[in-house]
C-alpha cells in the first residue's frame, strides 16, 4: 500500500516525466522471485493502474512462459481494444452485442464491426428478442484441464453508468454455474433452445415459471408460527402473473417487502388483500439498478441476482438471466448490504400507500436519518 500510494506524489516523478514506482519493473522483480503471474486492480480514477500499465504488463507477460495476467476491477473504456489485441494474439473471442441498446445503438454497431474486422466471432442475439443478460465467460487450459471463469452482472458493461448506478457483479469458477453460462452463450450463437440448466434461470424460456414456483413454495411452507419471507429489489414490478402470485402468497401469511425504484402496480397495505406487503422506493445519489430476489421458507433460504425486472417484456421478450448466490457468507453479505440496509433507510426512502401515493419516510424523532447508499460509500470508500 505504501508503494501504491506513493505513485503520484511529487517526489515520485523523475526528471524525464516518468512516474515511479514502475509497475513493469516490479513485475520483473516478481518474476525473478518466482511468481506465477501478475494481478492488477485498476480503479476508475486510474490513480494506481492506468490503461497503459495494462498494455505494458500484458506484453511483458507474453514473454513469461505459463504466466497468468489477471485484470480485476474497473473495465477501462478501451475494453474493445484489449479484445482486439487478444484476437490478434491468437485468443478465441466471442462477443454477444445487443444492437437494440437504448442510446448506444451506433456505438455498439461500431464496436461489433471493429471486432469482426480482426476475426472475433460477433453474435447479435436472438431474432425478435433483446439480449439484456450481462455475462462474460473465460475458458482457459490449465495443465491438462480446461477451466472456466465467469462474471455475471445485474448492470451493463458500461464505464459511465458504472459510476452512476448501483449494481452487483458476481465472479465464479463454480463448474455448474459456468457450464450454464456456456450453454447460454451456445444458445445465443446457434439460435437453439436451452434444454437444461443446472442453477440458472433464463428468460424467455422459464424464468417467469421458476419465479412463480418459488413464490408458491414459500407460500405453501408458511405458517402462523413460521411465516415465509420474500424480499425483492428491482427497477419495476408490472408483470401481472407475478403480481398475482405475490398477492396470493401474502394472503397465505408470507411477509413481503418490495424495494422497487420505479413503476409498481401492486397496491400494498390493503386490508384483507395485501396487508402483509410493503413497497418502498430508494431515490438517492445513485440510481438503484440491481435486481435481488430473496426467498425463505422455514429453514430453506435462497438468494438470486438477476438482470431482469419483474415486467412482462423482461419475462417474454428479452434474454435474461437469474443465478443463485451459493456461498453462505457471500449470500449474507448481499442480504445485509443490499436488502436489509434498504429496508431501514430513512434518508432516501419513499413508501407506497394503499391508495397509490408515495410518502417520504422520515426518521423517528430525535434519531439520525439512515442512508443505505451513504453506508455503502463509508464501507467502501474511494480513496483520493
């Protein structure tokens, strides 16, 4: 950390304008010491690792037999240049590019043509469906085996919105999950139907059905002594089938909290109908964009992340994904930071009333206002 923080001090710049310490020099020292590879963690402010550092280190590692070079963190704006470089260096690159991306159609077409010009395989999704899922899969040979590494996200691969939206990224090497990802990519590339997935739910094939089944399972297991629990976070809730299923679950004793930033057609707190359902919206510094689904029936607990809102277009006219958080510690972290904190927010929260109007949530008299977004900024500060 001392070396990292020293990089941009005045004393660190040499007379020729170079900045010290030099990441390439440190990488060479690590190689001589017997390191198996180099990992860098770029940040949006580019203070510690710059795009040029990534290029320089990539070229260095090419001369380093069997070495790994991992870039973990902020995807630079020139991601497409890095993909083109990978193709030119003999790597196989497949990119699924959504042309019908609001405000980004021209840019996406240009990127697709740029990748195709060097030999990358570019797929434009399924005819008639918008590809809204966000995922990246790397398959590499390690020894005698092929290993898969996957990245799934609730938000876009967009450097600008990454600074303005709240989203969740999920890195995994789970063989079953990465096998599911490969099946989805194969479906997008070959225009065939997905027949079986281990863990993931995919729209438009069975995401809606799986969600209805999960809500129904919680409702059936609910009892006065052990009521079921559902917490959902999304941008919009307008799918009639899913709304009806939630209302039925609430009438069967399930306690339901909905954190919906935008449109919601479910009227909460109506006596005898939706007494157990509460709806709130968080409007803060960042645009809430993550989709998180929590279900608890007795001692059985499930947490899913997704690219999909609960809207008919997401369920029937888009390629969407939902995937489970399997690690218990990571699951609890998401529950605490992305659900519970938002349910207790008294700074940026608005609650939906039975009549369709929202009222601003205020802290109890004499108590400080609690902000979920502010708490996340304090927990994960961006150092200047």
